[in-house]
């Protein structure tokens, strides 16, 4: 079944990254409560990508490529990112600086900034703040600026 993208409803760009607002979020096969639940997310603050909008429903995609529909109330505009692989290093602002911490795949943190024309983003993983290559993160686009 195909559902039209109605980005004009929010005026926000599609696609865009957001985060899950609650610890339990149902992923449905279509935009409405009459559609069956295909999956339940159980990780608050997990970043997801909105790929389509229909009224109060958002079609999202997760890090693993799973897609489905959630009610807009279940999403937050907070910008978080997840480490895409094991061994993601958090450093001072230079790639040559000694690592401050190392994180495993699936760890989620708050994006603090991603400067213009920089391959690095500043992130807070569980109270550890530092910089990492944005290519290591799910939740930010390659050229996106976050201040």
C-alpha cells in the first residue's frame, strides 16, 4: 500500500532525524491504529529517520532499515545519535588527540553540535563528551549543521 508524503503538514523537511520519546513505541504497518503492530521499540531517545508524513502519522526508518508508522506524539525533536559500529572513539576536537572513551555499537548519545564543513560531531555518550567522525553515527546527515 502506498501513502502520500504530506510534508506540507508540518513544513519540516522529509527526510529528517528525530528520536523516540518513550520506552515503548509501536511501529505499525500503516498510518493509523487500525493497522497491526509490526514491532515495538523499547529504547527511549533512539534516533529514527522520518521518511514520510500522513496527517498525524510519521513513517520512520531505524538504523537496521526497518520501516513503519508511528504517531507523531511518540517522537521528539531531540537530536540523538547511535554508534553504528563497535569501537567508536570519542576524542578532544582533533582526530589526533588521545581517545577519551570508546563505545560499542548501539550506544545512544545526545548530539551537541556538528559544525559546518566539519567531518566531526560533538556528542555526549552517557556523560562522556567529545568529538567523533559523523560517519560513525546514525542520526546525522553527512553535511548537516547542528548548533
